[in-house]
C-alpha cells in the first residue's frame, strides 16, 4: 500500500502536485472537456482546506521541448480559478528564479499553476537537474496524474528522488482497483478485450490468463483470433503477423482453463462509413465485407457469461463505436455492466470515452483515467510513477 495525501500533514507545507491537466482545446484554445480538471479537485481541495500551499504542475499537448504559446496552461488556470472560486496564478515557467519567488510569497491555502512542463525537453528525458529544480519548489510531492504514471519523467519519477512522495486521491483509487483486479480478483473473473490492435493486448492476455475465468474478445482484434480458428473474416482488419501468437494464446488458455468467447455474428459493411449499407451475418463474413461490430447473438452470449461474473475488466470497444451503425455492441454491453453488482473496472481511453458518452460512468466501480497506464498495469508491469511513491 502506498501512502496517500491523507497520511501526511500538509499545513504550511509547499505541496508540489503532479496533475493531468492535458485537456482538449478547440482552435480558439477554449477547453472543450474539463473532466480532467474536475477529477483532480478532491486532492486540490484537500490541500487548500488543510492549509497547504499548492503548486500544481502538468503537461498539455505536445510542445516537444519548445515554448509554444498555443500549449500554455493559461486557459487551465482560468478554468481552475472558476471551479475553485479563487484566484489561481499561473507562473510563466515551471522552474527558475521567478517561479521560486512566486512560491516563496505564497500563503497557506493558495494555489499556483506552473507553466507546461513539456516546454522543457528535460521533462520527458527525466533529467535529474531539471527534476531537482522542480522538487526544490515543494516540501512534499503528490502524484495525482495516473495517465502519466507509466512514464518515468522528471515530474512523475524524477522528483520523487528528492521529496517525500505520496498518492493523490485519484491515483490512490486507481492503485486500489488495479492492485485488486490484477493480484486478487473476486472470481469468476471476465476480461473483455476489444479495440483495433491485437499486438497491444497480447501482453495483457498473457499476464491475466492465470487470474481470469473467461476472456471475451470483440472489436477488430477478434478477426485475427477468428482467422486463426479458420473462420471467414472477409475484408475485416486482421494482423496476419500475430496469427502464431494467437494460436499460442488458445493453448495457454486451455492450460489455465480459461474459456475464450469470440463473436458468433457480426455487423458488416462494404466500407468503413457511417452511411454505408450494413447487415448482420452469422459465423463467416463473406468476401468484400468488413466486420465492424459484434452482432446481437454475440451480445447475448457475452451477457450470459458476464451475468455471473464477480469481477469484470474491460479494455477496448467491441466495434467501431464512433460510428452509430457500429456502436450497438459496445453500448449494449456497457448498459448491461451498469446494472450488475460485479466489480467493474474500465480501462481508460476509448472504452472510458464510450461509457462517459452514454452517461453510465456513475454505474461502474472504476473507470481509469489512464489508457496506456491501465494497460501496463494489466500487463503486470511496474509503473514507475507508482513504484516511486512511499509505502505506508
Ligand atoms: P485500440 O486503440 O487498439 O483499443 O483501438 C480502438 C479503436 O478500435 C476504436 O477507435 C474503435 O473504433 C476501433 N475498432 C473497434 N472495433 C473495430 C472494428 N471491428 N473495425 C475497425 N475498428 C474497430
């Protein structure tokens, strides 16, 4: 167990907090979705209410080590000021004398937002000097940006070498759920995988097979699995280079007595377009047709497996859900999960986006805020930004 923000006394202390304020912006640099900011509010408010001096830091976009005004944190400081109903000052940089001065003048309960960390190339290189300069701004470090925990950057891992380091409330919840489902999940456990790339998901399957009972596969990745079982897949997306690996997965699954469930029917079209004519086909997909969603029989068979599962982990949409004609599979399964009593853990990225779109987020046990980080957790990898935090 890692220490969290509630385990330390923040009163009068300079609290350096890594948050994920990498929000989407439109062309006029207006924030189009502030859920990453609102997600960090519990940790932020905790520090303010307990009399800490809060120094927030994040990256935004991909400025690649250059000062790029379009990626300034200014719109974030503005939105945060509105949300907190107090003035959040934005520093012009994230290191340097001016920033030191600003911090030294802070009073308890005040908040400063540092300028984009990735204006310095040293951030992603985890440069020790840069990390030391960041760390000099705080007395304690709080990690609340799960989406960056799988990267050893100066602001995620580097600073922990110089400061006592604890998890914020967001990261704490992520650790709690992912530790549980990867180490000691309540059985039966179902793992639902979808999305486009097989290769990305193989390490997850290899790591999770000993801990799960059922593996349900949909999305484009299902076609590589179906092809290896000699099913007709038409013109669906396939990774021929992964066929051998997939055969080994079937062998490994039988060793671990895991049932693999693949699509039995498909929503197909002749082109990837929301206006293309689509139809449902059973079993084999005819030549020239592309599988773009799981069909209704598959949905029913997946529900049958899921209804008795105590733990359900889901990563990757079951069809090309961004286009309405191919979104039913993902939607149906999401709706079904939202009514179950099971522990439901949803990986970040596309799957999380689909659940939020449907307004079902409150009904899931946990929706990860990190796509890449949640995958690496499921792969059994040690996340540098988590490993570096102090133990309880
Ligand atoms: P990944 O990043 O590998 O999890 O892939 C996510 C993407 O896979 C999403 O944009 C989905 O729309 C897409 N996807 C899911 N199913 C299919 C499919 N049958 N054909 C093409 N793309 C798909």
